[in-house]
């Protein structure tokens, strides 16, 4: 039986045969199966961009790294906690140490090039060469991440969730659009108005219903 991409069950070695193909996705999935500690639902490829900062529970950077390790100009990922209270689901996933070991075994060049850290996101130094990635940063946290990326004039990719209609800017579009969509359209317009090329994509709803991927590239790059 094929594994559902939205499954909340752990992948184990029993599912290895489901990922026998030559693709990067299958290679990562096999490493996850061997680690036996993670769910299938957070595997997504965000592209071949230089990268430096990932606000998530610790998984997104690992998924990106095998795709970018031949063109990456720096060598540090940093996972951090939100600006406010440290919510359990916003902390580094307990499965990360085991998964990290398995991924390093699969791609030895990953050794010493990924760093896991919990800290205030404002402590992370960003440069124009970085890529800021946020997967399901709740509510206004996505906006704070966009603030950091815009201040550094670096590339950014966010997958927003838990839209806070009281705190997030709808741009006055909530008369035409539902509130969460109005917020994300306003975020895209903000990037464009700040001189960014805007790219929008949808990841499959079978992975998550919060599936709007917003990417921004400074036009000077």
C-alpha cells in the first residue's frame, strides 16, 4: 500500500520499498525510513538556492540541503524558536538527532555543515547571500520572518499557517477574499513593493491544507 504524504505515522524500514526510485525525494525518504523517527508529511523541495536560516522544527533545512550542496556558498543552517514563548511544536523536533545521523550517512558531505540551534530568531545574522525558509510559522511569525529577510535583502520562502486575522494585515482585501488568502496576497504584494520578484506555488493538499508557498527573490540578484 502506498504511503500517504499526509500520514502522521512514523516511516520505518518496512516502507523502504515504497521509495525505490532514483529521485532526491525518494533518497531522502529512504533515509527517513532507516532513521525510523519521522513522519512523511514534511518532505518538500524548495529549490536550488543558497541557504542560511530555517525557522521550523528542524526538518526543512535537511530536505533542502541535498539539493543545494553543490551550489551553496555558505555552510550553516540554524533552527530557532519564535519571538515570543517557546511553543513545544515550534522547537527542534526530538527526532532530529537520529535523522541527522542517517542523513549524514547518506550524504557524507553534510558532516559539519548543518547546525541545529534553538534561539531567538533576532539573534541570527543574515546576509544577502542567504535563503530564509519558514515552514508553517504560525500567525504573525511569518511576517516577522519576512521582516528579517527584507532587512537583509536576501531570498525568502514561506509556507504560512494559522493566519491571525486580528494581528496580520489583510490589506483591506477581506471584503473580496477570505481572510487567510487576503493576508497571504498582502504579503506577496509587500515583497513586490519592496523590489522582490514574487513566485507563488501550491504544494499538494494531500500533504497539508496550509499549502500556499510564497517565494521572493530580490530583483538585484
